[in-house]
């Protein structure tokens, strides 16, 4: 399990103020332990355990959880588009070739006590490394306004479409495409 040291915690990670937290990643956390992440989302976007399990058992799914000093702080997951049974808004016109080389990112979430400290960027970089390691060229996702959109742009994502009042959340999400290899 990799351990990464980041810069000093910026006060929100209380038990470690001024110290460098130890960051570890796990890929096998029981999903019951991860349901606090759903509390971050609008009610219309929250998954129940069975919905999350459906994503988990999708062939090729890629899950990663970030722990700070042993405490779960972030999660990121997605599935290969070729194995996706659902119709994802904005991606219905992709060719089979595009689907075979692409992943859909459902989540890159940091729990509130750990937000706004740069951990989302570390988590996303780790997850993208897993995606590349599995041979995928492109990540698609829907990003909410603010930090999520900025995070993905920081990794080179381009926006393809706007989705006004996404899932009746009152927020306008954007569909992004993030090429992981030149020419993808």
C-alpha cells in the first residue's frame, strides 16, 4: 500500500495540525464503511448501498479510498464505459472503440473535514494512475460547479456539454473529457 506525504495540514485535520499526515490508499474497503460519502451529495444524487454495490461488481470497476492517518477521507471510483449498462447523459453517441478505451468517473469525493486542503488533487491523481495502469486512454465524468470543475480542468479536462439543473439538484453540471494520453 503506497504512503504519500503531503504538505502541512491546514488546520481542518485536527489531530494532526501542523504535522504532515500519512496518506494511504486502499482498494478493498467494505462498502458499508463508505456510505458517509453519500451524505456529501444532494439527495437526488445519493446512492444506497445496493446501487454502490452494482458499480463495485461491474467488471473492470476502479475504486480507491484515501486514508489520512488511518481515517477514511476520500473516495474515487468509476467503470469502463464498455461495461456500462446504463445510459450516461451526453455519452450515448460514443463509438464502440471510444467506449473500449474510456472510463466513466462517478465520484471523486473528499469528506467535509478534509476538504479545501489539496487532498482531492492527490486522490484524483492516484485514481487516474490506476486508470492509466489498466490501459484506458480517456476519462469522462459530470462535474459540479466550483472545486470539482476546477479540479478536472487542472488535470487537462475539457468540457463538452452543460447539464442545467442536473438531476433536479439546482446546480449546473458539466460533462468533461479528460485525455490521459496524447492524441486520445
